[in-house]
C-alpha cells in the first residue's frame, strides 16, 4: 500500500489504522532533514508509520514556494514492534 498524504494528518502508511492488535507506538529519531527518507523506506518495508507535515511558505530569492515540512523535526512515529524499524 503506498503512502498517502492527508492535509489534516500528514504522511502516513497504514494497514487497519488504528488497530490495537498491530502493536505499540514508538518514536524514531532521525538525522536532520531525513524524516521523509525514513518514511519512504518504511513504506517500502510495509511498516505502519505517521509523519505529520505542515505547509510552510519559503522564500527563495524573489519566489515564494509552499513546501511540506515535518511538524516535529527529526521524528517519525512507528506503529508495530521495534523490530520493524
């Protein structure tokens, strides 16, 4: 199942979310600016995760771009067992 983006929740990959039988929640700390890379790797592995994103306007010279940045820098939430990470 591919990762999906929901404006109110963020980037998430889920199978039966939220199911209490699928395990506990864990917080994975990443290197700076590597949250989306980890989310992509978890998606490829089929592991449930949650990465809340926020839309932020960034100025590059005379242009303003809207980019999606993690709501909690360096953090990805993992649902399952710690062995899944």
